[in-house]
């Protein structure tokens, strides 16, 4: 199995941050259909270097953890989620880490 951690920054250049309501809607429309067997979301605070300005941006962040089968279908589901968030909320990227794990559900 593979543990996927996704990092969703909530700052939007030139606009208000991604609201709790917008995040909840994204979970319902995009995340849950792609990860029907489950996931966990944590609140965090992150920082990253904006390549356009050369400045460090600090922002509220949603961290999503899901443990999935190690197969192309799972990777494709995660890619759809990342791309949808980047498009909908005008993000440069959604950070991701993957870790091979042993798990049972």
C-alpha cells in the first residue's frame, strides 16, 4: 500500500483564501468520489517560496492523508484531486509525499 499526504495551501494570489465552505464543497465534489474508501484531513500552517516574487508565503493549509493500493488507479485518483484543486483555486501546485506502508482496513 502507499500512504499519500497532500498539502493544499489556502492562499489565493489576488483573492481571499479558500474558505471553509469552499473546502467542504471541494471535498464533497472531488475528494470523496475519488477516495470513496476514506481519507483524513488535518489543519496545518505551512510556508513555501513563491517563485514569482522570491518571497516566503505563510498560509493556512489542509493536509489530506489517504492509504491506497499501490496501483495506477490509486495514483490516477490522487492526480485528479491535485489537478482539480490547482485549477479551481488557482494554485501553482498541491504538494505531495508518498510512503510505502503495510496496512489493513
